């Protein structure tokens, strides 16, 4: 009798174990799309990593603190086409995104704001928030919100085949979502 019960239990445990393989990584990537990438090696790019405020690319080191004195750490470094987006912590309201060009091995202009997102492995499709405004990658303001002191832009997400943007605004214990049409390129 014990063998008949033990076999189904062992099989159930195996099914559960194998069905959950890799789920933690996928959940982390979905929950935190800009999760930290400590290093990466591809055939097209040199390896890169970061520690504290220092970004390492190939054999060179770059202290992002020299770009903005308010930076106190690098949170993530994510390749986007021929660029690497280096997300830096500044404070609770806004951060700094240092855009590193892998071809020239130099930095483009920095972006000050939050919630930077892009699509199609193309940084020029990026949008981000800065205080109560939504900006395109080149800095143009596409929408300004009249936010109270206890409100802030919490999240941005593309929708409708990247033609629109869902803007989530947090107010104390509540959130609302506004959908805006993105300017065509």
C-alpha cells in the first residue's frame, strides 16, 4: 500500500519541481524589467559591468559621479542596440540615466528623470517621466500633469502597438491610469 501512495507523491513533486524551473528568473524580469545586469558578453559588444559609481566597459573604467555629482550608485546597466543605459540612483523622486555609446566608447547626454522605457531595441523610442511631465528621448515634453504634492508618476507602459502610452499616477493610497497618444516619428 505504501508503494502505491509513494509513487504518485514522488511524481507530483517531480512535476512541480520541473514546472517551476526558471520561473524565478522570468518573474524577476517581468516584475523588474530593468533588473541589474552585472556583466554581459556578446559577439558585438565588449563585456561590461559596474560597481558603486564606476562603469567598466572593455578595459576602460568610467566614474559616472564625474557626470553628475548627485549620483550615489549605479542601479543597472542594460544594452539597447549600440547603447548601454546605465541607471543611476540620485534620490527618491528622480534618477539619472547615463547613455553609453559602445561604438564611440563615450557617453551621450544624460537623462534626468524616472521610468525610462523603450521598445524594439532602439533607445530613440524611449519615453520617461520627470516630475509631472512625460518626455520623449530627445527631451520634448509630450504631456504635463497637474499633480498634487502627494502624487507622482509611478509607471509608464507602451500599449496599442507602441502608439500609445499608459501613465500610472499614484495618489497616496490610490492609482489612476491615463492613456496618451505618442507622437509619430
